[in-house]
């Protein structure tokens, strides 16, 4: 096995572990995303609420994608 094959195998293993971790903690992660967004809205007086909501939706979508075990890693 070449060095690159070894690295690729380890990377795939890490992705699998990350997907399992996200799947097991999906609701807690989404709750954290909501709390952070609410905190930002509170500190900014809701001035950027539309942008914050959009980022929250995108982050929750990434969590859904990662927890679903898609073949591709989520893109930020």
C-alpha cells in the first residue's frame, strides 16, 4: 500500500467517525446552532436576523447531510 493510499484510508475512516458522531448528537448540535444564533440576535438587537437565520439554516442543513451519511463530505 502506498503512502497516499494509507492517507486516503485514514481520511475516509475519520469522515466515517465524524458522521457517526454527528448522527448520534444531531439534536444537540442543532440546539447549539439555534442558541448561538439567538445569542447573536440578542447582542445585535436583531439587526442581522435575516443573515443569522440564513446561516443557521445552512448549518442545520450541513448537520442533516452529515448525519444522513451522504457519500460526500459536507461543504462549508
